[in-house]
């Protein structure tokens, strides 16, 4: 399980996250929705241990990302907003490097590489250097890197950006398989159809705070809207307008 409890974060005196609190249970997919600048990426980076919260607590499988970063990295897969590929390496070399960094070796390493190659249909890219890859190809390799050590927790920042229809379908299939295996998955997205298909729970962020939480159906009932997109707009943008009207964002 991933837990975020009372997390606050500022940059240059500007508050980015405000008392953020939620959990992502094992075997569930949770979607994080919010306008650009709502704090989604900052939240995901704090969970991954790439940023430190100013206050509050974060745990990944009961481990603190800053107190036990090695322990968290062993059980966390990350797909961030930048792919971070090493363009002189082939896909096989790149994934072997990261699998080895997670302690895999010998037959275990070979099994892990074969699994992600087949799961994500990477055979046609396997022996190619990643330089010149399309956005969708880069994203597939980044996802393979996140999965190669079979993590129990997965954090993804807009994972389908740049993917074509077939690659996006493959990603959704992979995430649903991982959920069935007990993985706790948190992902951000702007694509409502994707959120509806995948999510057990949806978190709506606005101005660094959670302003809505529940299943897609629950959010629609709470807002009186007929679809998730209208519910999101009502919660995210309506909340900002209301807070601004009362001077809370001044």
C-alpha cells in the first residue's frame, strides 16, 4: 500500500501541496486527476523519493522513501514525466543495466528481461539503440524499466502520452494484469476514457489539495453530473473559483 499523510510542499515560498492525504491499496488502480499545475507530478515525485516533503509522512509498503530509499526502490516502479533513456544503449542493454541495479543476475535476470520483452512486445526494438526512438517507443521502454524488477507498487505520470492506439491498449492490459496480481498502482492522466476503464478510485486535485475522492460513479453522484469529465471540471475548477472568491488563493 502507498500512503500519503498530511503532506505539504513549498517552492520558493509558494505552497504547492496542502495537507495531501490519501492511500493506494494493494490490488487497486488509483487515478490522479488535476489541471496542469495542480501538484500531481510533485506528489508523485515525493512518493518516489525524488523530492522531500516539507512536512507529513509518505510510505510505500510501510517504508519511508527518504529513510529507506533502497528498500523502497526494490518494491517501487516509476514512470516519470521524463523517460531518461541512455541513447547509446540498446533496449536490451538498458534494461539489463537497471535490472542488475535492482540485484537481478544470472537466470533470474534473463527471466525478468524475457518477461518484459514479451509483455510489452519489445522484440522488434530489443537490439536497437534508443537514440531516435519515437515518443511512444521511449514510453514503452520506460515502462519496461519500471517493471523489470517486478515491483509491488507502481507510480506512473501520464503513461499513455505519445502512445498510439495499440500501444495504449497494451499498457492498459498490462496494468490490469498487475492489479490482478496485487500491485498497488497510482497514475496521473488527462484522458477520461482511460480513467473510467482502469480506475478503482479517482482522486481529484486542485491547487495542491484533494478536492474529490471516490469511484467514478461516486464522483458523478456527488457532483450531480452525468459523466466523469463534467464531475472533474466541477470539482477541480469549481473548487478553485470558490476558493479564489473567498480570497484563499490571494
